[in-house]
C-alpha cells in the first residue's frame, strides 16, 4: 500500500478519489450536465421530481496547535496541513470531554474526525481506543487506513526520521486466530471490532482485557445510523454493560460516533450510551453541484396499473452514463438483480473479452479476495460501471463516482441519501437517479417527490428498555460483574432489583450480604451471551436447509416470528429469486428442509390475526367530539395468529391455482399497537349512505390497512415486516379477511365465516398496525404521534395511484374484473381513509377530487 | 427523555413514571403486574428453569431466598477442615512419601522434572502441585474457582492444602490465602493448568483486584507430555485415564468431575455440604496423580515402547531437544513388527542424516514394497543423486502418486537415462 497519497487527492478524506477517466473528451462537469439535459429532454414524463443542490466551497480550519508533532508530520507527509471546519470542531469538542456524533455527508472526512483525537491521545498519553464497525470488512478497511497513516513518515518526504508512528491497530473478530488474540488484547492501541464480538467475546472475558480497559479513552462507533430498531436496542444494552466494565477498571471513555444523515443523530447516540452527545453536522468539506431525479417507469397497462420494469429503466440510464464516459454505480436491492443488470450492461460494454471489463458486479456472497480486487479496480478508476447491493452502501473505499442509479427505493430516506452519496466528486457536479419499482413504497415516494425531497431523513429509534432485550443483557451483565444492591443499569428505567430477584429465582444468581449492602453473584454453569443474538428479540431462529442433491446446506435463516408464514410445508421459499420448496418443517428443531424447484408459482400464507386490546395508553379524536369522530389510540394488545393454509399464485398472471393446508400451532404474542376506529353512528351512516353494506365497509378497512401499513413503515424507518396489520373488532370476536373471491369477509373466533349483521353488539371495525416483535420494540408510540400524517399519506398514496380500481401499489392486489365493480376496492379504501382522516360524511362525496387536487404533484407521472 | 419514560410507563400500565432508583427487592408488593407476570406474557424469558415454585399469594421474603445462613463450623468439622476466615475452609493432610500412589512413587524426582522442563528449578521445596475445582466449564468471568488444592513436598511428606470457598462474598479472602500458600513457590505442576486452571484463577484475581502470583512461575503442565506420548495411542488423555493406564491407580467411588459444580451449588443454595467431602477426595487424588506423574513420564520418554507410547513423537521431541542419539535409540528399541510407518520413516531419516545408507535403505525398502509413497520418493532421490542408479530411481519415481512433481522427476530421469544410454552407445 502506498503511504503517500497522490498529489491530486484530498488528504482530508481517508479515501482519495480515483484518477480522472483517461478517455474523457470533455470535462466531466459538462458531461454530467449533458447527460442530465438529455434525460430531461427525452424522458420528461418519467421524471416525477427533481432536486438540485448547489455546490459548496470548502471551509478550512488550522490544525490544532496542541497536536502531537509526529502526528502533524505524518499528516503533512500525506499532504494534509489544515482541516475542514467540522473536523476541527470535532477535535475541540472531544478535547472538551464531550461525546460527539459526526453526521456529515458521505466523503466529507468523517474518519479523520475520530482518528485525529484518538491518534493524538495514543501518542501523547498511551491511550487506547475501541473502534466498532457493523461488519468485519469495514474494520479491515480501517486498519489499512490507519496503517497507511502510521507509515506515512516512512516515505521520507517529511522531516521525520523514517519511523512509523508506532501505533498498533488490530482487528478482533471471529477470524482472529486464537494465538493472536493475546497480542491484540495486551498490545493493541486501537482494537477494531464489532458489537457482536464485544457482546459475546470481549465483555464476558473482560478480565483478559484488563490492561486494555484500564487505558480505554475512546470508543468509536462508525455507521451509527445502522444502530436502530432491535439491533440498536441490543447495542444500547451492550454499551450499558461496557460502561459498567469500564467503571470497574476506572475508565470513562469518550464516545465518538460517525453517522450518515439521519434526523436525530445526537438523540440516537445519546440513547445508545445514556449520556448527552453533541452533534457535529456542519460539514466544511467542499461539495460539487448535486442533481437528483425521481424516475417512474412508464405505465404499460393502465387498467391494472402495470408499469415497465424498473430494471429496464435503470439499465438504460446506466448505459447512457457509461457511454458518456461517466463513472457510475447502480444499486439493486437483491443479489440476483445485481447479476441481471450486470449481464445486461456487460452485453453492451464488455463484449470484447480481450479488453479489461468496464462493468463490475459487487455484492455479498463473493469471496473476500474477489471483492478486494473489485474495490481496487474501482479506486484505480479502471471500471466505468459498478452494480452493487447495499454492500457498497457502507463505507467501503471505492473512490467517488459521477452518477448513482438506484434500482428501487432502498426503504429509507437515510439509506437513499447514503447510496446517492456514492456519486459526487469534490468540485464537480454529480447526478443521482432513483428509479421506482411497483412496490407501494416506491410508488408513494416517486409520486410524492415533496415527501422525499422536502422532508428530512427518518428518525432512527431504539427501545433499550424492551423487557426481553433488557433481561437478556441484565443477565449478561450479572455474569460479567456482580451487581450491588441499589446499582442501576445505565439509564434503564426498570427496577433492576426486581430483575435480579427474578434471575435469582431462576437459579442464575445468588444474593449475599445484609439488606442494602448485598451483592448478586452469578452462580450458574452457563455463558449467557451465547444465547443472545443482537439481531433478534425472540430466540430460536429457523434455519433453511437445502437438501437438493443429497447434501445439506444452510441457505438462509428465518426469524422465529416470521417462520410460520414463510417456511410452512409446501411453501415456496425464495432465496435471491431462486425458488425452493419446503419439504419438511421441524418446528421444535427450528429447521426447514427445502429443495430447489422450478415452480411457476409462489405461495402466500393465509393468516388470520385476532387482536384483543388489553390496555389503552392514549387516545386522540378527530372531529371535535361529535358523532363525526374518528379516533386513534395505542396500547397493549394480545395477538393470536393462525395459519390455516396457503394459496398458490402463478407468476405474472397472479391467478390463484390452488390451496394447501398448514398444520401449525397458533402463534401468540403480546405487543403494542396503534389502532383507528370510527364512531359507530358515523359508520352506520356511512354504511347506509356510502358503502351499502358492512362487507363493503370492511373491504374499505382492509384496503386502508394495506396502504397505512406501507406508509407507516416509511415513517417509522422500519421494514414492512417489522409491522403487522389487522382489521377486527378489538375484542377478538371477529376479524376481517379478503376472501378467495376478493370480497371482504368477517370471521369468528374459530375462523368460521360470520355475517356482518349477526355480529353481536356494535359494529365497530378497528384497524390495527402492530409492532411485530414480542413485547414491541417501540414502533407503535411514534406511529400514534404521527397518526394524522399517516392517514394523510395513505390517502395521498391511494388517490395518487395510477391504477383504476386498486393494485399492489396502493390497496393491495385485486382480482381481475374488480376494477369494473360499482365500487372498486380503491374507492372503498379511499372512503374509509377519508373518514379516518376526520373528514366526516362531508368528505365522502368530494373525496377523490379534493384529495387528488391537494396532493397532485406539479408533474404527474405519465399524465 | 421524560416523554420516553412516560411512554414506557404507559406501556406497562403504570400510573406514574417509574422511579429511577431501584427499590430494595420485594420491599413492597407491586401494584402493577409483576415482572414475572410481564415476562410470562411476553412468552417467557430466554433461559433456564421456570421460576421456583412457591405457594400462591405467599410472597417469599427476600431473605428467605437469599443465601441461606450456613453453619461453616459444622461443615468444617464434617470435612475435617479448619476455618481460616469466614467463608474460607482449608483441609490439610500430610501424606508420607513412603506410600505409593497406585504403583508409582510419591517422591519428588528433580531429574524427571528437569527432563520435561529443562529450566525448572531443581529444589523440590519450591515445587507446587495445583489443581482447581470450578463452578463449571463455560469460562468467562461468571465461572468460579471454589476449590484450590495444593500439594508441596516437605521433607518426608507430601503436604496437601485444599482451600474451599464456602461463601461467595469471601472470595477475596479465599484468594489471599491462596496467594499466601504459593508465595514461596517457584514451579507449578498441573494437569491442563495452563489453559484451564490458571486463566480462571487469573480472572478471579483480577475481579478481586489482587495481583496474580501464579503467572510468573515456571509451569510444567503434564498434559502436554502425556498428549505427546499417548494422543495417538489412547482414546483420551483425561487424568483418570492416565492414572489407570500409567500409574496403576483406579479410583473407587470417585465423584465425577462434572458433578463438582452441583455439589458446591447444593451447599451454597441449601446448605447441603454432604457431597463436598467427595469433591475434596477427588481433588486430592488429582493432586497425588500429578505429583507422581513426572517420574513415570520420564520413564515413558526414555523408553516409550515399554509403555505403549508413540515412539515417533517421542523421538521428535528428543530431536528437538538436540539429542539425536536418544531419538535413534528410542526408535531403534521399538520392535520392527509393531513400529509404525511414521517411526520407520523417522528412523530412516535419522540414519540418512548420519549417512548410514544401508540402515536407511533397510527401512525404506520394505516400506516401498508395501506401497508407501514417501518411501518411493526417498528411494528415487537416493538412487538418482547418491547411488546414481537411474533405472532404479525411475522405477521408484514411476510409483509416485501422480502430480506435477512426480511427472517432472520421471521426465528428468527418462531424459538422463536416454542421455546415458546414448553416451554408452556412442562409446561402442
């Protein structure tokens, strides 16, 4: 590795940009603008939104006067004699003893924000630092970067004596050989690892790391934005344990976080460590002009709302960019799609096998050496187009590019910006194109550019006091160090004493000593961290085992909660679009045995979810307390999910070609939910004057639930499966499903059909969105707070959909012919959403026109 | 984050935000659903047994489920131990060296110890046999060392001191007594102590904020020479196997090591110390076996075949120690009928190094006849480069397993042979 960066590079950033393309016939500034103008000219109807961010010049600051002279010399040897403003700000904050989070754009030099104070402290006071990365590869990248800086003085360009800085940086992960571990523990100045290793290997053996912990001055957490949801909740508890162990050794490390853009970096970081964290967000790095296009493939079947594939559009744009001589990256959402798009592009650009390839695929599943070679080719500028999964979303060093094309919405605004950020050289314009697929999220996004372009990225949320997660880590913490009476657990709001008593009663702990001065000692012969995965709530993930060809290969893992709906016997289980059929499900052994198949259908489990409201935490009404009321509430629910069977559905035609039975026990769960209800008088009027029957109203609720589910996932920075939806009465007496005939049906407690008029008592359909993890991971309360926005978003999604009567992009799949019904599923859903929005009966008549007008974007797609 | 706290409160159906300071356990009957109830609703916590059964509606007092008040004096008397400090018992025994352990002597054997660990201190006064009993095998900071047995040679006796931890909060005192007991030690003798007992003790000492007096001592871990000699010969190298096969000692009524944790926990939880005596006895036998092992292992290394040990591995060890003579002796002493291929090759190699070609050939040839590829290779090299008999060399080369190297050798030999034949033709 060369220690000296090329003269043209930006030394503030760890990663020098690649050399300019040699075949450039025009400055790439003009070529990016040419490409943009060409796309705008030829494909105006497909472009639903545009954004231009102006270029920003660099803002510099001096290197700190107090910087260790050898570090200063090493930086100078790499061409760095001053800092960007935010790098200096980070330094000042850290010197003042503050925990910080640096949330600045991709390629703005975040790495130096933490390396500078850490390396200085290593050199001046033999401090030690722990770096945590979400993946092994990123930790290895960072070791390479540190060793380049460490050896910068060897180049002889500086006045140094040709020595290294003498900083020892080691990775510590599952691949670290046993005989090297001792050296890492005792000699490493900087140890680079991941949260899982900290949880399972370092903290439970902290005495072996005593020397390290005694001098631990910094904990660096990169890619903070990934620490959300279940994973983030676990990691917050791992940090509670880490801080307990640090306190034992008398260390009080400063945390330095680095994050991609999210709405609440300081809040998230503070939740993770239970202490205030200062945000450094004002980037001083220069930025080129940035253009963004939102792109919707053209409609090819207006009745069914079928659009041209996103893949065809993505390929077209990447082809145009490559032809212009622009370096570009394509992000696809699956490994298979990476391979398909790569093939299509290689068919154009790499037909001559004697020439070095211009198109490169990059994804998980490749051998590390292959990935390294790819990264190197990218850095050197030898590749014109790289097609990747989210594997390149993280901070892998590939240099900067001119154009980024996203084949499908990545699911969150934050992830979208991070992928788009892969394009953009300093002082040069760049272009990003987000190509929508036919998924509801994508369609919502691309048809409501103001949502994407106008709103800030999502809030990343965690819920460290989720009881099951918390108990797991109190158990691990008790193993690591005995608790004392009255000791807390970070900023945990639970009664720690009660939890310890519970663990004692389980036989894991023993308490000794007088009241108030006792200690809780671990006495069981077990290693609790091994039973806790940071990536899930309930234990017992299922493994999917491919038995094709007589071998047994594990091809996937399925969450316990997802298993009954995905790996039942007979199910078609897809891995990277390759279909497998489940032959046998070993429920107690948590194994699904599958074989490869060529089935031309997929399977869809029919699940009935009964929800019973146990406790209501809060309630809000729309409409001012009249009979026009619509109410939204959230609270605790008990949920029973049953999977009686599944449908076989043919590809493309989506014909239902058969049924199968599923024999599985009922799944029960306590969780939290947000729910919507209409005042019974309002609903009865609406049934009489608008829907015509209760069944039609129920259909409207089901369609509304589908739309709300998807927009809620968008708001909650969650994946769609993190949430569940259901329509029922809230008492478990009846629930609603879409029957095989496409009509809404009511079912009783044992899944028997019941007629709506026979339902006992009031007819009060309730639309639930629930947190799909046992105990809940904190998703429902924010949805309650945003309930009004969600309903408005769902209305906009459905009303703005290009389909006629409903489609998978708005209210869910409909049967052929449904679009010709007197009241289409789409109209029914709109009516229900209008009522839920508090528009009352008045809203029903003018619903469509009004909504359409309100949300119509300036340039409706394909209008 | 008061809003969050409030939300959490709501999630739990509490009237008011939860107090931050944890209340003393079970100080008051909780009004909201108990933790146990909440966990049960959530589908239960991850591990372990169901909560201990207790009469419904009878809130057990915290004290009742805390560590029982244990009568250490009674336990000490039952075990024949003395109480050194609250929570620390010690059983001392002085065993005459004249008695044998199985068929092995108890006398210290400095020559044997120095053979197995050349820089071991020669004076047995500084030797210390050590063996621990632990609360489990899981490792990590949650594993306790509850018993440390130490044996030292003192004149005509072997003095055993077995420290027993009887209260969890007495660990610091327990470790201090251990430190005192090894303060003047110079050498540790153990069985698997390097990777098991010592790391665990180091963790315990760290947790108690005590210096580790053991880590700096010379350490002869006898598992390693046992493995060297017998890993390829015995199904396992557990200490009990060593005793039965090497020391002629059979344990009677021994408490299996795996049951030691349960015996200790029964004492801690219920004051039931009945099986701790058996743990002490088990630990004492371990100490005696380790004490007797060096002399017997020295004999094994001098004459492996007499003990059914692996002569090739032992010979390699002698070689590494710089004693090729003993290595040859060990191998040569083995009955050719039972000498395995590895030993034969090693012996042949040693003969070759000493340029004793007839002796080497005498070993290679029968191996080659039996189809041994390495023997063919050795012979091919020997005939090509030293004996200059290309035909024989080629004959052996052709028997080599196919591969690039074998192909090259055959090609080269064919070429050389052709050249030689042309030369001899030309001479006519």
